[in-house]
C-alpha cells in the first residue's frame, strides 16, 4: 500500500492530528504530548468507571468481591519438559 492510499484511509480527526505535527518537534515535546494524551484518555476511562460504579451503587465490599472473583477458565495447557 503506497502512502497516498494510506492517507486516504485516515479519518478527519487523524488528519487534523497530522496537521498539528507538520513541524519538527523536540523529543521532549513529543514525550509531553504523549503524556497529555495518555492523561486525557485515563481520565475518560476513570470517569466511565465512576459512572458504572454509581449506576450499580457499588460499595468497597463489592469491589473486593469483584477483585477476588475467579472468572478465568481452566486451561488444558500442560508444560512438557
């Protein structure tokens, strides 16, 4: 796939972000921008989790129960030497 067809596959938000980075950035600036994006996304996840928590009227005891609930299925994997 050539670069022109890759650009055509980008949505408008992705194109806007590329425009923001059309100039050369210092490595420390890029790191800071990445941190800002991660912080923003983490805040969104936290807000969504808080909304679910409130909607379900969960308590700290409920969280402990959820943390200690074993939901994984058993594996048939056995290591052979």
